[in-house]
């Protein structure tokens, strides 16, 4: 019985981690789209400064990749902390003695 509960707890923790990572990736993508739209004038100013479109694209791509990596690491850390706390809480609930009613 305890093995089944432990397996269900582990599965629930993995699902929650997957949901939190997915939500974080969507949030990062939205932030990147909004920041790129807001920087349109700044990126357009690079053209008269002698930058090619490919160079501008590389800069934007590198910034986006860096932001995505940092956000993924932070999200994984936050998700792992949430899972650890949930496991601890569920373990206490499952192993707690039943109170007489």
C-alpha cells in the first residue's frame, strides 16, 4: 500500500514540475516577444550604424537564448523546491497516525 502511495506521489510531483516548466517557458516566450516589439526603434537604429540584418538577428537571438536559459534554470529550481515541499507535506499526511473520532 505504501509503495502505491509513494509511486502516486512521485508521479504527481513530476506532473506538477512539468506544468510549472511549461508555464515558465510560455512566460519567457511572451516576455521575449514583448521586449522585441518594444525595442523595434533601438534595433532599427543599428542599421544606419553599419550593422547588417544578420548581425542584428544574431544579437537578438543570443539575448533571447540567454534569457531563456536563465529563466529555465530559475524555473527548474523553483519547481524542484515546490516538489520537495509537496513531497514532505504529502509524506507527513500519509504517514500521520489516524486520530480517533
